[in-house]
C-alpha cells in the first residue's frame, strides 16, 4: 500500500476535508453531512487545506557551546 502524504492514519476532521467551506468564523459541509461516532461518510482528505504547525523555538547558545 502506498504511503499517503502525512501518513495513512489521518483523523477525520472537517478542518481539512475537501467538502468543507469556511465563511468567517463558521465552517460547514457542502454535502450536508455531520460527524457520527467520529466518522463522516463523505470525508475526503485535502492536504492543501491543512495549516502547518508553527516553528519550534530556537535554543539559545553561548560562546562556550562552540568551544572544543
């Protein structure tokens, strides 16, 4: 089985579903579906809708860290 982008175990979420639309603060499904028991029958993953996580803070180094 081919490994999908971001892995094969992607949790179902309307945030990155191909059928979801966002207007202002609200988000809705264009297929008029809702999550039942954590699953949606029309869920289709769209990696473009996924927001990247922020960068990790950089460690602070001193001059002594680079001495041999």
